[in-house]
C-alpha cells in the first residue's frame, strides 16, 4: 500500500481511537517512513472530517514550545494543532475524565485575536492583532499508547489537543510583560511553577511562529480565534477527583474539576 493510500487510513485509526477511547500503536512504529508533511496531512484529514460532521475551527495551538515539554517527550521542535468548538469546556462545569484516554493538563496563555493575522509577520505585527489574553488550562490527550510518541506521532494526533478551559479575566498586552508572567499550578497535592519566558523566550514568539508556519500553508487567524501559545510547565497527569488550579501573575487564574 502506498503512502498516499495509508494516510487516510491512519487518520481513520486515530479518529476511531478518540471515539472508542482505545489508544493505538504509534504511527511512527507502524509506518517508519512517515514525514512531518505526511503527519500534518493526516491531521488535516482528521480535521476536515470533523468539519464535515459539523465541527467548527475556533483557533489553533502551539505545542512543545518549552524545554520542559520537549524534554518530557524527547522532541526538539514545536508543532501545531487545530482547536475545535467542542474542545472548549466551561470553567464552571465539572469535566468527565472518562471522555479522555490518558489526559494531562498544562497551564498556558491564550491569545484572543482582534483582527486578521496572516504570516509572514514579526512580533510587533502579531501583538497589534491581539485583542486580549486569558489564563488557560489545556487538556492534552494522546490517542497513542502510553504517550510513546515521536514528533510525527503527535502532529498526526492533532498535537494531542483535547480540551481548553479559559479563565474569565481578560488582560491587554499593553499591561503585561509576557516573558515575565509567572504561573503556579496545582493538581491535587502536586505543585509546579513556570514563567512565560519558558515558551520560546516569550509567548508572543510562539504566536509569531504559528502565524508564519500557517501562513506558508495559506491559513490566517481570524478575529475571535483563540491561539494557545504553549505550556509554561511540564504536563501533569489528571484523573477523576482532581481539582486543577493555575494562577498567573498580572491577569488572574483558571481552574477545572475532573469527575
């Protein structure tokens, strides 16, 4: 079977894994010839199928932006994924842990776009297109067994995107030094701390990277799009009964409860 024939089958396998809550073997093990372009083609196939079924793209995420996350998964460069409308979960409602396979949580800074942005852009242009930022928790979830992933695996798996919980306290970029923002996250008794500078030197650099990367693919950000810049700490496993809270210096907090 040729690679062209294999990619839709792989997209179907990952989609079924998400629906059935049954993880699959890493695509890189079954198809060692997979390239990064192949993996993004698989991701796009999954997203196009979801859109055909009624889902709406509400934004994008940058993954693997911090040294902590890259070290955690043994990957040395960022990737991106799509955020669909059903991934956005209200902060005020409990989250059903059984809806996920092997979830982990990350504290992030979310950009909400105020105007269209299309790469190539620089940091000043990217900042001018942002309406505000929000504190955020991202639930990531691998549809691949035991999180044993290489870069092509997580790209094909839509960068492990699974859930987004946005805080209620918007802040203007003019009030913040994003690189200096500190975050304290607690999951049960587990605590961690990170800085905005952990995300490619500053989260704005992740926004620039994504705008320019998507720009080469003919994709731009629209007003209202939510862009997740990447985790300030390593990802923390979560499960039923866990209460997650993250506090960001300068613009509030966000929490989630899994049941």
